[in-house]
């Protein structure tokens, strides 16, 4: 991978979520997707995973949040929005 290809793929991303979906902004790209486009949402001790399919998605380091409370709020809200879009009771 060349340096040009890494810009926008690796590095700083800004992720925003709301009831309609999520948006991503990088130094070279902007995009948004509805919750219906999301395949799954999960987490482990260090990361939140928002998958678009079985092989690609967003890996959000929990260290990107200022506090553990903010991390859990983001994760729980993402799950709430995603489940609502799929008509699943959380």
C-alpha cells in the first residue's frame, strides 16, 4: 500500500451517529450510511466494531473516547439505533 492509499483508510476518522445512521469524515473523504447497511456491532476490551459485512467495517479504539462512560454511551446508542432500524427489541 502506498502512502496515498493509506490517507483516508488509516489514521484519524471522525465518526458521528444519530437515529438515521452513521457518518465518517477523514482528511480526504466523507461518507454516510443508514443503520440498515450495518451487518453487526460488537466490542471487546479495546475496540468497538461496526461491520458493514463479514470482512469490512470500522474498528474504533476505545482510547479515542475521553472516558469509559463516553465509550459505553457511544456503543449503547449505536446498538439502540441499529436495533431500532432492524425492529429488534434490545
